[in-house]
C-alpha cells in the first residue's frame, strides 16, 4: 500500500504551479516531475531547515586560490566574458563564503557586486539592474523557484546576460535519475532539464543558449 500511495501522490510544481506527479524515490527522498515545465522536485517534506543548510555550506572550502575551482567556474566565465564588454557591471547572485567568480570577472575588466542569502545578504544589491548576473550552483537550491527566477530576471538590464551553472538532467528514466550523483547533496532540491530551461526562457521572454549539461546563458530581450 505504501508504494501505491507514493505513485499516486502528486504535488504542486514550485516553478509553474502545475501538477507534479511522483517520479521516483531513493533511500532518503521522493521526487516529483512536473508535466508542464519538467522541473523535478525533491519532496518538500524532506527539505533541510535554513540552519541545517547553512551548516553544510559552511564546510565548503572553495575559494579564489583553488585552481581546480577556478577551472570549474571558467566553464561559465569564459563564454560569458566573450559576450560582455570591459567596464560592464554585474552581480554574482549566490556568491557563497569564498567569492571567486566575481574576482575572475573583475580580472577581465568587469565590476561585480555580491549577493548571498547567508554570506553577503545585502538587499541593496537587489535594488538595481545589471549588465549581467551570474548564478553558479545556486538554482538547484531554490525552495520557491516561482519567486527566485523572476527576481533573477528582474535584475537584468534589457539586453543583459544571465549566466547559470547547474547540473541538467539529460536522461529520461527513473533509474537514470536515481543513479545521478547530483541528487546526493541534500541541499539540492530543484532539478532542471533542457525542457525546463526552455520553459523559463519562454516564460520570461529570454534568449536561451545551452552550452553544456551544466552551463546555460539567457539574454534579456530589448523589449
């Protein structure tokens, strides 16, 4: 009976508010997949508290002196810089405890402000518009994507760029998903596919470029 209950249960999608049906489960969590925008959601009942989440983030040791981390971030910084001009102003949204991408972009002639809900909670940084916004390994942590994505887009000037890094689920089956290492982090609760990103682009009138299964660029239309 328990299995039958899980399969039949549905929840509201946290991105588009459509119905999300049970998709699969592992030893720790249940997952639901939206039939409209294709977002895959970890059961809200399994989500960590903000305090528990921050405690895990505090263990992260990534920083500007870590060459491996810089190489990882270069997957986004290099194609983004190729689309920018020196002197442009941006925001690193979700910069974490050791801001690094901002320094890499500043070395390329950009000016970069910082925002992070735990480590740089400067609400003033969210009160203006930018030529570009970066959001690396953050959107998978969104508890309410329906609120967070509009906020990201609202930070862009017309013609501005939004650079996203997150693991995209590129396969289809429940077995593939449950074997995907990306779901092993308990702070990862919102999982995207190319279809989800295309839905976001259409919803917010953005130009969409998928550069890999980890890097996506959006450009805000000139309206």
